C-alpha cells in the first residue's frame, strides 16, 4: 500500500508541478486518471480499453470519441502486467512509459513498438548481479524466480550473464504465484540439500515472504540471499522473526533520486482537502492504524465500533509526527522513475506544442495539432531518437529509452539496526556511465554477513592451489572439479589452473609442483664418493702391474721369467698399467677430447692386452710341439711370430677406432630426458655400431685366446701356463658378458661407473690369473724357479 501510494502521489505531484510551470505547456493543462493496475491484469486491461475507446464500456477495435482521449500511459510496475498492456497498446500505437518494468523482451520493437521506460532493462541489472557474484568469488549459485513469463525470461537473462563469468547454476526453482505449501517445501528442501550458499531471488516481496518464513521455520542458516531491485529495499522483510535468516542479504537497488518539494507535498496531503486523491484514505488508515467511519454509519454504530476496540480515524492525525522512511526524499528510488515518466510526457507534449511548420518531425516537416494529435504522432516524437533526455532539477534525466537508459545502481546490504530490527545500508554503487573497470565500487568494510564479518563461500569445489590442476567431474558443471597434482616436470603457478605447464628442458618441477627449478647436473666427478673411490682403485690397481714388472725385470734371468716369453710379459704388464689408468679418463666433466679418447684408448689398450695373451698362448703350443722330432714349427720359435701377432691384432683395433673417430666421433651432450630432474652430462658415442664393433673385436680375440688355451690345457704342467690363460679368459669374458646388460640398464654416471668397474675387474682378472702364480714362485718358492724343476 505504501509503495503504490507513494508512486501515485509522485505522479500527481509531477502533474501539479508541471501545470504550475508557465514555461512548459502554456494554455494546456496536463490531467491524469489513475487506475489500480497493481492487483489484477483484467482491471488494467479494462482501464486501458476505456482509455483507448473513450467510454466506460469498452468496444474492441473502435474509438468512440471524436479525438483521442489521452496522450500516453504511465505504468505498469510489474513486468508481467506491463507486457500484457504493452501488446494491446502497441496495436493502437499508444505510448506507454513504465517506471519499473525491467524485463529485456520489452525492448523488442517488433512486439512492443510503443513501449518506453525510465528504468534500465534486465540486461544491465543481471550484468550487475553477475559482477556482484564475481566480486565475492561466488561461482556456485542458485536461482529462485516466480512462476511467470517474467520469472522465466529473467532467469534466462541471468543465466546468460553468469555463463560469461564461468559461474555455475546449482539449482533453478520457481515460486508459485498462488501459495502452495507443497511447492514451497519442495523449494526449501532443494535449498537445504544443495551445497549452494549464494541464492539469487527474482521476485516481488509478496511471493518471497512465505518462502522466507518456511526457511526460518526450518532453521536454515548460512545462506547468502542476493536480492534484485524488486525487493532489495522492501520493508516487508524487516521483521523480528526473519532477522536471523535475512541478516547479511546483499542486492541491487535502483539509485536514489531526489525530488525537491516532494516531502512537503506528502506531509500536506489530507483526506479532507484531497478528496479525489486515490489511495489517500487507505493510506491514512494503514499509516495510523485506524478505520474511517462508513458514510452510512450513525452515532450508535460508531460507539459500537469503539466498544469493540476499533480505532476510528478522525482526521486530526498529524503526518508530521510520524518518523518513517516513507517521507524521506532520499529514499526515492522507483518513485523518482515515476516522476521522470510524467516529465517525459510533458516535455514530449511541449515539443509537439512548440513545433514550427516546416521544421516538424512528420512528412514534409509538418507539425501535429496539439489539440487533436494522434497517439502515434507523440510516439514518433519519442522514437525519433534512441533515447530522450531532458534537464530536470539541474541535471540531465535519462527519461526515455528504446530499452537501455544509462544505469546507476546502489549495492545494499541488510544490517541489524541498533533497535534490533533489520534495515538496509548502501555499501556501493554500479555506474554504467563511467569507464569500464571503474564502474563497480563497494565498501568491503561496511559489509555484514550472516554469521560474521568474513565473506561466505559459495563454490561447488574449493579452489585448486598452485601445483594442482582442475579435472572436471563427469556429469557435473564446470565449477565442480577435482584437484589433481601436476605430473613430474609440470607445474601450475596459479590458483584454479585448468592445465599444467611443462617446464623447460633444463628445468624441473619442485616438490610442490608450483615452480620450475634448474635441474641438477650429474656426471661422475672426482669430488663425489663413487668417483673418488673408483679413481683410487684405478691408481692403486695400476701399481700392481708396476710392481710385477719391476719384479720381472729384477728376476729377468730366472727360468720362470724366461720360460714365459719375457718380452711379451713386459708388453702385457705395460698394457695392463694403462688398462687400469685408462678408467681415469671416464671420470670428470665430459669434454670433447675426453669423450673421443676414453673409448678409443680403452679399446686399443685392451686389444693390446688380449693380443699379448693370444700370442703367449700360441707360443706355448708352438714351443711344446717344436720339441717333437721332424717338427716344422721350430722355425716359428722366437720373437718374430708373437710380435707380429700382437702388432697385427692391435693394428686392426686401431683401424676400427680411427674409422670411428673420423666418421662419427663421440661428443659430450646434455641428456635431459633419461632421468627426471637431472641433466646428465655424458658422452654420446656418436656411432653405437662402432662402439659395439670395438667391444666385439675384443670379444673375438678373447674367444680365440680361450679356445687355444683350452685346447693346450693337457700340456705338461711344469712348462704350461695355458691353464692360467684359460682361467684369465674365462674371467675376462664373464666380466664383459655381464657388462652388456648392466650397461644397457643403467643411466647417467652409473653407466660410466659400470664400464669402469668392468675395465678394472677384467684387468684384475688377467693380472691375477696370469702373473700371480709366477710371482708366487719367484718371491715365495725360489726352489721352484730352476731349470731342473721346469724340465721335471
């Protein structure tokens, strides 16, 4: 009642103000006839038909008067009713100006050609709501709307705007127009079961009150109610029993507008002096809590009403004694739009009245007759531009628009006032006339929430922290997701990342997977324990052949040294010194020179060793068989044959290595793929075929040596070292056969360590099997180091 009364009085105030303005519409009085179109659409349509036909009894498709009875229609407030009226008025091209209908479809000029409004359409409203929800990171929201065409269209518009911000809809429910406990309980059950905390309600307060009462009865708390402008400032909810539920409600409201003189106008109104002012008697009864005596009531009946406790209105009540927001001019929100609508009509009529022939808006610059103009002529005057604005109270008022006047909204938040009642406070603004990015202003410190000062959360899934990515849950909106940690080598350095970023090749993810850190560089160095140990073993082991060589040189004239081909033994011992020392080339930071030397030196030196062993084996066989009568092998006894064998066999390996180093030499490279988080500095063999050819040739020499030694195992023991050579070749071949799978299954510095171990083990096997028995005789059993013992 108060809201409708205020709007009606704003119309009357504007009309009277215009009629008293001598500069506006001279000699023309702007009249008004107001119908109660707030209750039923049928009443509104009936009143509209009178205005169109010109008589009380409507005659469809006929105008019974000689000229049009009205210039324009102001109203309605509710979009549902406005659409019904606008469709009818559009047929007759009667201008209609709404001050509160916001539904976007009313901007469709094909359906509503004569409709205008002084309020922004829903697109801007729902864009503002989307901005509000996004500001608080509410990405999981519910929508409740009335079961009307307006509710359906508004829901669609809001969903469209929310879709642009990646906000998901947890549920969308409707409120019945006719109260139904079953339907209300269904909506409440959905609210209670859902994880949604932010709920947008698109409805007038009439239909929301039963829902909120049921929510309060079931003690549902912790929800954030987001209000549209239709109920964001409604006093219907400021009740004690709803305080617990609605505290912290936030919403959008039409911006306050100031109407100078309107407060004084309202305070001067009185039923005795304004008898034709619609709603005034009802307003008086409502505001003072009294009842006017009926005109047929006699003195006795009035006394009976007093006895029954009914308070009668006397007219002596004083509006100035009331302290209510109704009289606060700064509370003029929709009321200001009503005021603007009346002025819009007045200015359009003024432009029509002041039209000069030849400069008019119609055919050939003609003007309309202000006394007998057709409605479409005024409508065309409105529609000649996309919007009509005028100077009102010293500022430009965006009065009319084909759908989208510049929007200015207040952000309101419901607080508990000092007296314990609910009230709203303006905590921000949304101004679409300012630069983008600066149109949303909110005072976060002034906000109050249901349950505290911390902003409530309304998300389907909590944000994924850096180091994780979002993985959509099957069959659910995109706001519902699981957080999956990034794989090794991938990171996410932002909250709610949809994908993990791959680190550069020379970087790796840290343990939290939120930062790429440089990979650790790995190679077998002298500083680390493994490298230092292998280097020490290599150096110490190389001293053994040095010691044996010194021993052999010292006892070079003894039978044991002379009987085992002294010169070959010297060469073999020298080669074995280098065998042990060549492993040092494998340790340290790989460089191009060391990469080229390590495999070539290893292959040539070991080929020399095995060639010496092969030559010794062959010479044992020849020396034994040369003692037989009429043997042709005597000519092969001497130094020429073994030296030739050693030279030729070693030369073949040298040729292989030269071909390798010439065609595809080894080179250092950074291996970033084989081991996670590491850059392995290693030598690329260049040609794996050449590498395996070097090893294969060594294996061939060892196999031949093993075969010859094995066949000569039955020679007399006193003169035969074939047995020791056989064992040495078994050790040598076994080591390198075991090396192949171990080498192929390891990476990085451990691959190098495996090869060094194979070099040291095979070298030690050769040294121990061939020379340790001789050193034993020379040093510990000199009695066996004689010609008589060797000859048996």
